[in-house]
C-alpha cells in the first residue's frame, strides 16, 4: 500500500470512528425529514398533564430545524367523541418565557393545525393510520424521518399494541421507529421477562424507550456530568474511606386515593424504589464512562453495579402503611371491613455494594406516601475527621455533604449543593448557574449559606426533557431490557420475602413523628422504635401458648400484653410485688384504684387468689368518683367495695373513699370536698406520691375523670379537682395529673375489642392532653406501664 492510499485509509477510518462514536452527530443525521408522533392514550391523564406540553415544546424547539411534524392523539373512542376532548387539552399548552406572546400564539395555532385525533382500537385502525401517513408524505413530497409512538396505556396493553405497530404501522425503509413505554414494566422478574419476550417479538430493543421520568429530572440527568466535571475533587473521596453513607429519598405528602386498583397490586417498592431510586443509586455509584454519549458503556457500567449489590432480604428493609389506606382499599376495591392489605406505602431499604470502593458503605433508599413533606434528593454524607474544641459551629466541623436536590422541599427548586467545607464545584455548562443570593432555608441539616449551590438557568419538566431525548435517540436516558431484568433480579427476592410482612401503621403527615425513623446496624435495618400495633392475622393459627405474655413498647413506654386472663394475672402479681417492696422499704403501701368495669376481673383476682397480699399495711385510695351517694350502684367506691374490699382483711381506716357527699350535698365546690381529700393525701402519703396508681382509658381518651377539653388537663399544683363528664352523672371528683404523675408506678389497663380503635389511634397521636387526656400521664420520677389485652391490641 503506497503512502497516499494509506493516508486515505486513515481518513476513512477516522471518519468512520467519528460517525460510530459520536452519538450526537449520528442522532442529528437521523432527524431530517417528517416525523409522525402518535400518543396512544392521547386523552388520558398523563397525556393531559405532561405529554402534550412536552411534544409542543419539542415542536417549538425543532420548528426551525427544517423538520416537519404530524401529531396524533389515539384513543379507543370514535373520532366524533375523542376530537373535542383532545383539542380542549391542546388549547392549554404553553410556551417558555423566552418565547414572545405573538410567536407563541402562532406556534400554538400551527401545532393545533398539525394535530388530530384518531381512533386506535383495531388492527384496521393502525393500518388506516399508516395509509394516512404515507398518503400525506406522498402528496407533500416529504421524506420520512421516523415514527414515534408513545404508549400512555396500561402495561397489559403493550404487547398487543406493539404487535399492531409491527404488523401494520411500521415506517418506510430507512426511517426510525421509537416506541415509548411507561412503567410498570412487570410485577417481578418473571412477569418482566414475559413482557420483554412479548415485546421483543414485535420490536427491536433499540426501538423501545422504557421511560423513567426520574431520569429526566434536571438534577438526576446531570449526576454523571457533575461527577465527571469534578473528577479531580471527587476521585480521592468517592470511596469507603470517606463516604459515611448515601441516602436517596423521595417523600410525598399525598395519599393514593383514586389509584388504589393499581397501587394495591404494586406498593411503594415496585412503584418507586425498584425503578426511580435504583436508577439514581446506579448513577451515583457506577464507574464513570469515558464518554457520556457512549450508551453501551453507560449501560455496562450500570449493570456492573447491579451485579455487585449484596442480596436483599427481610433484614434489609422495613415497611409501613398509612392509617387511612385500609379504608381506602375497602372502599375502592369493594372489600369487607375485615379485609387487610399488606401493600406497603412506605419503605426503607438498606443496600451494600460488594466492591472494594464501597465496601461497608450503607446506601439507604427511602420513599413513602403521606409523609411530612414533599421532597426528593440524594445525599452523600462524608466522614468528618475534624474536632472543634471551642467552636462546634465552625464551618470545618459541620457535616460534609453533597446534595442532589431533585425539587420541592424547603428549597423549592432543583439544585446541586456542595458544602463549603468540601470543595467548590465546577460550573457544568451555560445551562446551569451558581446561586449567589440565598433565602433563609436549610437543606439536609445545613443552612443554604453553607453550600455552593448550582441550579439550572431554566427549569424544564422531566417529560419535556425526556421527549427531546427520545426524539434525539439518546437511549442512555431510558431503561433497556437488560437493565430492567437486572433490576428485577435485585428486587424480586426482597418482594417475595416481604409478601407476608405486616407493615407498620403510621398516621400520616407531621403526626408520624419518629415512628418511621430507622436504625442501621451493620447490614441490617430496623425501626428505631419498637413495633406497637399488630394485626390479628399475625397471630391467627399460632398456638395461644406462644402468646401468653408479650412485652414491648407502646407510645415509647413499657407495654405488657397477653390474653385477658394472663394479663390480669400478671397485673395482680405486679401490684403485689410493688406492695411487698414498698412495705419492706417504708412499712406501708398506698394504692389508688380507678372505677369502671375494666378492673373488675383484677379485683376478683386480688380477692380470690392473692391470700398473701399485705392488706393490713395497704391504704386504698380512689382515683376518681362519680358524684352520687357511695351506697348507689353507680358509685366507683360501691363497685370497689362490692368486688374487692369486702372480701379482704383490710383495716377500715386504711380505706379512703372520696368525700363527694358533704353537708347533704353532692360535689358542691363551696363544701371543699376536693381540698379535704387532698389534705388527707398530703397527711398520709409521703410526698403525696402513691406507690401504685391503676388507671383505665375511656373511648374518648379520658383517664380517671379527666375528660377532653377539661381545664384540669393542664398541669396544676392541686392534687384533686371537681370535673365535668360529657355523660351522666356529669359531676365527678378526680385525682389530677399532678397527683397521678407523682406516683412511683402508673398502670394503664385497657381491655376488650371495643378499645382496639382507641389503642390504634393512641399509638399514632402526639402528646395532646387537651384532646387525648391519657397522653398527659407521664410520671415525673416513676414508671408508666401499659397493660393491653390482645383484644384491645389486635382487635
């Protein structure tokens, strides 16, 4: 080969390499000609909210490029019904601020003229569409660039529509075909494989664009570019020696009302974690490609991350379900009241990558409905090895972190934030700017002034962004078949292991408090506070002996639960143990007992089974009393005497009924009955601190005779007060919180199925004694124990 031929060969080779390697140029070459855009499901919610606006923006951006367009909204309805619906949607599309009103009006008019509705139901409908497109091309002498089908329909329809497109509506030779698919892409690995196989029989993999709108969010789309542009800063610290943990969080405040038929089959893991958050995780941890435009290298690097993830099991996840979800399911799915759904609306999953670079680094994926705020972000928290002796607020002692803030939250706009004690990031391109003036907000625990903040110069909707990528043929913004199946391989075993797990119930919004906080220990994740409410199905079919007595936490205090008989036995034993301990220490035991029907079984147990109880050294006091004569059946003291006191050997002077009847009058404030009882307590009870107080809880959350809205629900110095009950007899005398909370031990006894809803409510509400008086029971130096039978706990 002579020198000229060799040079020519090199030039050809370089040109060929540039053609193959430069995706942007290749895409540009594919754009010339006429493009037909077909939205199947073109009058549905997604099309109405996002898709038509996105395609209008595509038209605005491309109208001067020499390309021509036609837009079709496809649906099952006949054209006479579908056409007016479509044009009502198209009327509200809008231009960006940079487009003048006059030009915008012209572009909208052109866009509407280029758009039409078509019924797309049968194979013949798709054939008619093809004939229409080809006739238009021939009449106007246009060359076809490609056809874009956006399937905004349920996933079960994908295979049938793909078959119709393949058999009757493919573009002319040389033009491209792009078919866009919305999630869900399967329910698990097996269903995803079946769907992939069905679609694969009609479409090539490069013709399918599985859309994950999260990849179109401007911050998510810039993660790889940010990592590449700041490589010199990140390379030394993007590893296990410097990263403390990675958090990828998507919080939503809305419920799923109206979406239950879909959501109850999928839940939060399939809806958000398996796709959106997994993709973000891959972008944060994958090896950087040599060229961002190299779709194959980006995919292979993602797949390496997926293959390196350690297996996920029950110990790597916690799940929850917002309180109202059960009733929403029953209503929308027409289920009976005893129907229980195990579908999680909240999940926190702990991942680890089995690679030397990230060995031991916890990666948290968290999402849920009905949470305290709407926000999405990925946070890389770095270890800080600096200790500030004098000023802990010094900038170099604050958290070192990078936050990819997807939007909403306190910040309200998408941004990439780098804490100033880390490094100053490189500004990526002219589409991004540095924010110099800050509002008074905090992001991920730091005031925004502690960050370098970069944000897009102009915000774009995710669908608008991705539609431009589809048009350009940029496939690395979408989910390939290989990518999809690899993701399902990770998540399917976890979903199987969680299929019988009962989610923790949470009230929603700010009332969630710390209920959904998680604790990481090694490879395991758990709720930071112990689980409280258990569904009846959890113990159904289990031996009663396995549930004799269960100890745990309720409202962050000790709880003992058992079947009614065992619970009463345990409470009686605890009271006797407290009595014996008090008498050993001080020679006397002061016991305050509530009225009502709940403690009757306890009174019987103490009377008939505890013959060694030290009654001679025990003083019995009343927690509350109805303002009726003590000889009447409605009197709490009458009940106590009838069921307990008359059956045990207790000195009469150790019995202290409340003085509700004075001067032949019942509970008249001027008679000073409450002050008289308080004086007696102060005289006989050391420090006015009862050794043991037994309380119940009413259906409205009242305890003792402290009712919702009662003035004595506020802490007071008085130990005894007259109160008002919403039911007859209205007048009551009661120990106050001041007296109750001085006790050494307080027992709250709740029994019966009728109290299950109350217990469920109490497990979720914050302390609010005015609304829920029982939440005001908080012994200052003593111990509070809830005694709940399984009927009350489980329903």
